């Protein structure tokens, strides 16, 4: 089972929550190491999730499911400068992406008040989901976990 399967929850469009169930399953089998393995694995994954989310905002411009974000309306596009792009005006959302490991969970997202607007959309702003785990992200997460456990258990 991949790290993202059945353990991913996007909370109110402002954060991505990964439950540690998959990591805990392995941790239980490796009881001699206990929660240290789980906490350590989540601490290793935090920067990976941040990087994936920032890459989605800055470069990919796609939702985690691979769909392209809806472009600006013509009227709104006319107000933008050449160095601005979808979700990248001054870079505040991009720069605000952070993570927190608490207990047996990793949470990554933005605390900016408008973060949820971009994730979920409104009547006047189309949703441009940036939080989530794509197939490519899940493969990267799996590889990071395998590498972490190999190093930890060596």
C-alpha cells in the first residue's frame, strides 16, 4: 500500500493531512523501534510534501489529479504583470507552505486566509487545487519511506 492510499485528507483547503496508518503498520512489525520510527518517518516526509506542493504552485500549475488549472479570465489577466502567474503574484502562498508533525500525523499546508479560496474556489474564483498527492508524488513518498526505513533499520 502506498503512503498516500487511504491516509490522505485535505482539511478545509488549507492543509494536507497524512495519517500515519501505513507507517504505523510497519512500525508495529518493528516494535523494537516503536514510535521513534513513525515520528522520524513523518519528519522526513514533511519537507518532501512541502517541496511537492511548492513545485505544483511554481512550476506545474496542475491539480494533484493532473488537470490543468483554469486560466485567469481575460479581464483579470489584463491587470496582471508579465512576471505573475496563476497562484504566483508575490509568492506569498508558495512561501507560506509549511509542515508540522504532531503525534502520529503530518500536516502540510498554508495558514494564509486565502489559501482555502485557491484550493476550493468560490462563486467568483475557480478552484485551483494545489494540496494533495499526485501519482508521481506518491511514488516519491514511497521511495523516501523505503530509503528512510533502510537507513534506520540498517
